[in-house]
């Protein structure tokens, strides 16, 4: 908003210049603080996307670490966890940036609107003063003898001049407070900006340093030795002996669990029968020898009976010991 052009006193010109300066200051803050809000909001959004990308990277790296083994797996897992932890700090950075930098800057939109309202009020009062002054000048030129009308117009001009002075002073006080608050807020807001960035990078540097040192402790020779052992797991004599002993124990256990076949049971039965028959024959021979000693083998009938019994026993033996049959083969 601008002043109505017309003849102005030096005081009016001074007040006009003052109001113009105030208007430019408010518009400047309103413009650039709005741009700063947009830029910082863009930084927060980009940091959010960057955080998501790092999270995806840490997740993929963790999946790869789980495919490794031994100390290397532990080191890679620690690397992934540290990268993920840094993203937690990045999330905190985003939240602090939004809360301590972006939000206070957005409030300046309202501050600028309030100041602009006060400025417009001052401009309206200034324009009313200028119009009243023009009216007084017109009356003086057209009706120089109408003192009553001219006096009323001059009184109205005086009231409007006082009103302009009052609004101008109020506007000056308002813009003074506005400028003071602007400087204080700029100092505070962007100090918080620097603190947020420093805190994030300090924490990130701390974790990255620990991660770097931990990566340097990876023993390449140890990993290669473990890899070669996995490549040739039975390369040592001790390992081979252990495997052979284990196989032998397993075979013995299986043999103990096996049940005898039909042929084995038949042979066992025949062997037991033959042994029993031989034992009976030995007992009989001992008894006959004892009888012969008592009778001195004196009678011929006893000898015949003895021969008959011997023949009978031979026949029994022949009956009880049949020819062994051909064993049937049975798949195991």
C-alpha cells in the first residue's frame, strides 16, 4: 500500500519515508523466511529419504553378514548395526530440525501479517491526512472568505494529523519489537540448526570411527584358514581316524541290532541236537563200562545184547542227524 500523492510537508515526507522503510523490512522478512522454510523442509525430506536408503543398505548388508561364518560374520554384523544406529541419529536430527528450526521460522508468517496489518492502518491514516490537507487547500483557494468552513476543515486536518502521529509511533514501536525479536530468533534458531548438525555428525563420526577400527581388526589369514578347512574338511589324519572310528561304531551297532536269519536258526538247532546226542552217548558208554567191569563181560548174551543196543543207537543217531538241507538265500 502506498500514500496518496499530493503536496506534503517535510514532516509528512519523513513519515512517508519511515513507513516505506518499515514496509520493505517486513516484506523482506516475509519473503526470505518463507524461502528458508521451504529449503529447510526440503532438507528434512531429503534426509528422510537418505535415512530410508541407509536402512535398506544396512538390512541388505545384515542379510549378507548372516551368510558368512566365524569372526568375519561378527565384524560384518557389527558394521551393519552401526550403520543402522547412525540412521537413528539421523532420524533424531530430522525431528530436531523440524521442531527447533522449521517450526519457529513458520511462525514468522503470522508475525509478518500482524506487522503488515499495523502498517496498513498507518497508511490509511496517512492517506486520510493527505486528503484532508488537499481539501483545506482547495477551500482556501476557492472560498478564501468562508472562514467558518476553512476553520472546520483545518480542525479536521489537525485531528487526522494527530491520528497519523499516533499510528506512526505505534507502528515504530511495533517494527522495533519485530526487528528485535527477529534478530533474537535468528540467533537462536540457527544456533539450534548448527547444534543439531554438529550433534548428528559428532555421533556419526564416533560410530564411523569405531566401525572403521573394528573393520581393521578383521584377520584375513584366520578367515582364509577357516575357508580352507571348510573347503577340505577331512584333510588331517586325526579327522580321518575319527571318521573311520565313527563308521566302525555305527557298523557294530547295526550288526548288534540285526536278527538271525532262518538258515542261522536251523544250523543252531542242528548243532544243539548233535551236541545233546553225543552227551547222551557218552553217558551210556560210561554206564556200560561200569556194568562190564562188574560182570567182567562173562556172558555171551550180554555181549549180544550190547551189540544189539549199539546197533539200535546207531540207527537212532542216523535218524536224528539228517543230511543238512541247502540253505535258502534271503536278501538282507
